[in-house]
C-alpha cells in the first residue's frame, strides 16, 4: 500500500501545520485546534432553538416555515439605473431590497457640491432629494417589499425619504418594513463615513428610535454592524465583542433619552460578516446570540423576549474575494453563505464574484442570488433547525469565541465604554493590529489564499468590469438645478431655519427634517445646517 500524502495531491502540508513538539494548528483568530473533539469538550447541552438564550436559533423551527430573506445589496449611478437593477433582482426571486448609496449621499453632500466631484454614483446610488427617492422606488410596491438601507450619518433623512415615498403610494405606516443601518460608531472605528462628532450623532440615532416607536412600529431602527470592523481586520471574537459593546452604548443612550428598553429593543438588529473559517463563523453567530440574550436580560432587565433575541443580517466577506482567479470567489461565497445559514441568519447577501474588481455586473449579481437559492431549495439544509447543534467541535468553539469576546468587552468597559474607546483610538488600533497579524500570515504563506499565494496562474482570463460614466454626475447636477429652480425659496429657508432651531435645542429632529424633505429640501442642505450646529468630526478629536 502506497504512502498517503497529507495536505493534498502536491504533498504540501495544511496551512499552519507544525512539526512534532511544536505549536498546534490554529484558526484565523489564533485559537488552537485539536484533531478530535469529544463530549468532554463542551460545557453543557444547549436548550432547543427558540428558547433562551437562543444559542441554537431564535425560532423553534428556523427555516422550515420560511427561508431567510434573500436581500442582495445593490445600487449605482442614478436612481433610474438602480431602479432597473432592483426590479431585475425582484423578478429573479430576491425577497428584499438592500440599497447602496454613493459616498456623497453617505456623508451629506449633494451631487453638485465640489466635495462630491468624481464620486457621484460610484459605490452606490446618488440620492439628493425626495425626487431621487421617488425615481429609485418607482413601480416597487413598498407594502409588500422589505428594504434595508446601508446608511449611517444621514440615516434619519434617508428613512424619512423612504417613508414619504411609501405614504405617496398609500402604504399604511405599519406595513413600511425594513432596516436602516444607522450605526455611526463603527464608522468612527473602521469605515469613515461620519459627519458629526459621536455625541450629536448618538442624538440623531435616539431621535430616530423614538420617532419609529411612535410612527413606524415595524421598522428596524438600527442594524448594529460588525461587518465593517471584520472587513477592516478584526477577528471573529473581536467582531462580536466590538459590535455588542456598540449595542450597549446605543441602549444606554436610548435610556438616557428617556426610552424604555422594551419599547425600542425589539426593533434592534445586527449585521455580521461571514468569512472563510467555516466552523468558527457558525460558532460566532451562536455565541453572539447567547451573549446578547444575557446582556439584555441581566444588564438591561429587558423582559420582552423580542428584546433578548438577536436578529441579524449577514453578508459574505468582501475582503475574502480576490482579483486573481475571480471565479474562485463563487466557491468562497458559497461556503460563507452556508456558514451563515447554518449559523441561523435572518437575512443574507451573497457577494458577486467580480466585486474585487469593480461594481457587480448583472450576470455576476444573478449568480450570487442563485447561490442562495440553491442552498435554500436544493441542499435540504433548511429542513432541520440548527443542524450543527450537538457538534462537540462547534459547541466547544462557541464557548471559546464567547470567552474571548467577553474578555474584550470587559476591557472596553474598564476603558470607559465603546464611545470612549473610539475617541481614544483604542478600537481602531486593536482592529489594525489584528489585520496586520493576518496579513503577515498571508505574506509568509502560512495562511493560504488559493490563486494568490498558492496555485497562482500566469495566464489570467480577462473579466469585464462594470464602470460608471462621469456623465451621470453631470446629469444629476442638472436635475438638481431644475429642482431648486421650481421650489419655493421662502419655504426652503423656513424649513432650514426650523431644523437649526430644533438642532440647537433638545426636541426630536425627525419631524422638522421630514417637513423639509417633503418640500424637496435636499440632504446636502439639511446637513449643511446640522454641520453649523454640531460641527464635523475629525479623528483624534474628542466629542
């Protein structure tokens, strides 16, 4: 009998393999892995799905009655172009919208502002006013479609524009459903699309909480995001520790604003990344649910089960995609999507294989959606709630990820909480250190990336890259000029004066913003006033 080569047909060892007497294999987070796990490796048997602390899932039957929401993230160029992509995806079986906004929209500049030059429509759709939102959602029945909007600094304004379009469609308030990301803390920590300092930004968030509790009772008021911190380099344990610490800060801010925890917490949701360490990602989701349930019950004394149950959206890893051999990304995305499903996600976006090169082409976006549909309708995975429950390895890994996350959260509390850690730069430094360690492993070849540092090819096949024409900025600026010409100038000035008055006081800003936006005041005009009151955030400055 011939010798069997370990590690594959070329005889190479598995990544991280050590010789006798050396350190054991470790996963991407640095946790050592044993070759075999047994019953002694798990702390206790978890209760069934749908039962506190929801380790095994927040619903008793999970996907047997209803699959996760297939919510493909999309948006580019003008509102009309993005509307075509949304309608295409809905026709292909997508079950929820997910809107990407361009950078000027995210940081409160109109498309004709000099600060927006060269960025209009590039990484998402340009939305300057109610007119754009009306075009974006034209022909889409909002009472039947749930929409997620990835927007933070200007989240209040984009939600109000969405509500105004829904009202024009005749959609009852209780049927306006979806999520606005509205998570500003991770912008300071990892992403950078902030406008105002942290504390006035937190006011806008709690104003939105209070407004939705009264007016949009089925809208998810925040999607607290670990995704961007994971993409920036954090480990799985750091992702959930930082995310849950930010969530604690939002709950405390809402309570300080006079809101009762069970009045807003049932509409709090989360957004996580799913990367390539298959089983650790499953364990991460399980640990996050268990931790949040206990935080809400024991720290904040929430009594509503909906306040204790962590609901989350997942997006497959962007930084795990490679520009080299891009079709390999179809496999990566499939594995990551399967981890998210086995981990119990409530909604899912699967990245397109060409996203390391540019905006997703329509064909690549369709394949990404089909990936979810194959898992949902062909794999039989959804037939059983928590299929990996009882796995000694997964349950041990869940315990270890949770233990590491608790340790990080304790350090954050000692340092004064999530906002203080961001203001001091501690959070940013920790993420950067983890990113550096992983990059060193990739560069040394210890962490294999197929097609990049192993099995590279010299004769790469070209991929068509989707590009946004600069003419779209011209068209958007021309439309803005026409809009301003037909508006009532006294009405605009009155609305902007009212926004300034409320911003300088303590009343909820949402009604003043809604009235202005309804009269086609632009997002940039609103943000200019708020910048004058709140100031702008610059890294290293205190609030």
